[in-house]
C-alpha cells in the first residue's frame, strides 16, 4: 500500500469494491479513508485500488485472477449457488 503507513490508516472491513450499484445508482460509498463512490464501476475500482498504488493494468490483472476462482452466492450476493 502506498496510501497508508500503518494498519490504523487502512480502510475498515467491508470497504472493498461493490459488484452492483447501490440504490443511488453509484458503486462504492463515502466511508473509509477516502470516498470510493463513483457512477461507473471502473471509476470505483480505480478509487479503491489506485490509492494502493495499482495502475489500470494491475487492476485488470487482479480482477481477472478473481474471475478464475470460485464465487459463492452466500459470500458475494451475486451469481448462482455456485459459480
């Protein structure tokens, strides 16, 4: 991480990228060390991972790696019972 020098400066649990927009049509939220709220999913990802020093290429690689694993509906809220 490039935006925090200690664990106390890290975002609270639950401040990771959202898979779907909220009721207000925005991804992310105003909480944490900085707002991650954006009307576009790519803007939300850039705000979340850009503050950690990731560039677009690294964000895509990380997102792609996660798509190769398993996703369970009870953990992500998306998809089927097992994807």
